């Protein structure tokens, strides 16, 4: 009877030891999984917000407005129109950007105590020195937009025609903004006669902190001046500003 | 009493086995979920690179509209180049400029290939010096490595004298990442194992002066 009791005690101690050793990594794995599940909602939301922002920047915001935002954020635009112009502006406050219809791209969540709230109102934003942000499940997702001028130099075939035979007999390379005499130069002014670069790189950075880890994600797209690039100077058509 | 002796260890082992099974299941789901998440993130990035490519193609058409129309005319075989009417009997000798005739839509669209779209491409690498060349297209600095290329540019409606033209642009873009080797967004390149990228097709109506 005593021998049996001793075996049972050893058995129980062994079982408890195995249980303790096995449960530690298993608990860690489970905790990691549930932490991740908890943040899925936030990650979906920042992805959707980022996509909405970029779609609006490409389709709803005029080129003049993005250039205004660049100037507002310290890009002087001294070399605008030159091939050397790689002017860049980091925009932390996205709440001032307007669409063509005058709506705010990121409407601010007014009257909110940012320190106390867990979630910002759907579609609404707050601003801090780290960027424009929203809160989801207590996590703040900070958005910053970097706009960079990309000067371009397009090429194409300039056809050489035999008028009598009505045939194309050859072609020449041509390029824009060339200093070579006799080659065509494409205008880099808008319909208001203002000199502009016609292409911008838009980089949207999203940063947040999750369980002590600093995480980030980014999108890159490009915006062209399809509003009035190369248009003849005519103030009557200048309606975007 | 004796009947229950020696039961503690088997019970604990069975319990641990059950918990292990659950953890392994969750780990497998988690791994699939993580991979899907990475592919989705690269998919989103590729989409917005491709949207940038479409902007570049439309900008070129808008900035050099006459040359764009000439290229369309040249493809079509008849029409107006430099304000003169032409009818080209032999298109084959011009194919190095224009590429192959589009057999899928021989009448409905004017397809621009070759020279006009050759430079409409971009390579983005972190730390790259921004530049633009006829051969390489656009080289830019960015937060991740990616690229786009315009594969197709067509004028669907040609309204000379009317200001709007309808243009169809097809672009391909991708993030070049070792994380998605074998996890294709748009199929896998057999040589490199990298995903073939995202195809984006957009139709725009823009004003060509």
C-alpha cells in the first residue's frame, strides 16, 4: 500500500512537471495568436483608409492642390519645371487637403480627447507631430504623405514622310525639354501659365505600435497632372484652384 | 482505490496531447493567415504602383497628343499624320515601331506599341538615385523594391475635333520581395520564382488637345 502511494506521488510530480514544461510554450503560442486576432480589425481599417486616401488623391484631388500642399510643407518649388527638380515635402497634417469639390480628404475628429478615446469616429482623423492618425482598439495608426517631384523627359518617334508616295520612310527620336535646337519642347506650364512639374511620387507611410513593437507599412503611387498639363494658357479654363 | 492508481500520468499525457493538437492546428492556421496577409499587402502595393503607371501613360498621351495620334494612325494604316492624309499599303515593314497588329480587336481600337510606350516603365529601389532615361524609364527611391511597366495602350475612340478621347491602358506592377517567392499574385516566374505581379486594366476619357 505504501509502495503504491509512493509511485502515485512520483507519478503526480512527474505529470505536473511535464504539464508545466509543456504549457509554457503552448501558452505563449496561443497568446501570440489571440494578440494577432485582436489586431486584425485595426489592420483592415488602416488598409482601407490608406486605399481610400490614395484613390482620392489620384482621382478627386487636383494637381494644383497637391502642389499647394507641397509649398505649405516647405517645398519651395524653386526648380519647378527643371529636370533637376526633385523637390520633396513630408506632409504630416493631411486634414488640410481638399478635393476638387472642396471636401476635406481627412476630416478631423473635433471635440475629442485623444488621450482618453479608444477608437476615433469612423472616417475621422486626429493630428499630432507624428502624423495624421486614427485610433482602433486603442492603437494609433499614424499616416504621413511624402510628395516628390519627378521630372520627366518623354521620347517618341517623329515620322518622316514621303508625301508623294504617302509612305512613312523613317523616323527620328525626339524628346521633351531638350536643349537641342530643332527638337520639340513640351510645355511645362498649366492652363494658368504657371510653370509646374507634371509628375509626382506619392508615398503614404503608416506607423503604429503594437504590443511594444514598432510596425510600419507603406504604399507608393504616382500622380500626373492630367488636369491641364500642356494646355494653352487660358485663364477661363482655370477652374481648379 | 487500486483501480485508480497509475491514472494521473496517462490523464496528463492525454491532456497535453490534446492541447498540442489544438496548438498545432492554430499554428497551421496562423501560418496560412500570415502568408495570405503578406500576399494581400503586396497585392495592394502592386495595385497602387500600377495605378501610377496608368497616370504616366495618360500623361504622355496628354503631353504629346499629336505624336500619340500619329502613332495610333500609323498602327491603323490610314488616317492623318501631321495633318496630311495617308494610306499605308504595307504595314509589315513598320512593325518594329508598332509591334504586332492586335488580332483581338482589329477594328475597334488603335493600339500603340513599340516606341511610344517603351519608356513607360519604372524601377523603385530603396536608396536609388532618381533618374529618367529613354532606355530604363523611371528610376526612383522608395520604401520597398517594386516595378511597373505599361504593356498595352489603345485609343478606343478617336474624336478629332472633339476634345475627349477614350484611352485604355493595361499595366503590370509588382513588389519584388523574397517573402512571396512561390506565393504568386499573378502567377510565378519560372526563372526567378517571383510573382508576376498585378495586372491592372483601366479605361479613361481624357482631353487631348
